[in-house]
C-alpha cells in the first residue's frame, strides 16, 4: 500500500509541481500510514517489535518511491538517504500508533 501510494505521488508529481513540492510531507505521511497498517495486520507483538516493523514498512516504501523519483530526475541522489531515514522514523511512529488503533 505504501509503495503504491509513494509511486503514484511521484508519477503525478513529475508533471505537477504543486504535488512535487509536497513530496516530503506526502512521502512521510504514506510511510506513517504504512506503519499503521503493519501494526494492525501484525495483530500483536511487543511495542518495540511493532515499531521496528513500522520502521521497515515505512523505509522500504519510501526508498522505492524516492528511487523512482530520482530515476525520473526529479530529486537529487542524496535524498535517497535523507528521505528514507525520515520516512523510517515516521513509519516507526505509525507502528506505535497503529498498535493502539488495532486494539492490540
């Protein structure tokens, strides 16, 4: 889900500079949602395990989205590291929030 949303945002943003200017907020938001989805689907586990799963979900979808954007020459290579790290953190936070939303 997170990867599909990230790639959709990047493709639309490639030709729409209004969307492109929101890549950071949108990308981290999608990673946050990926963390929530992970936590709800995981149905249990310690807080640290859920946070780690959210971190992985958020960072993977962000990395793929940023890579596509880089290949389209819309963002610099350095954003692969910075954007992935930022999205990893928001994915972990999403995992923690999702743990409570999922009733775990």
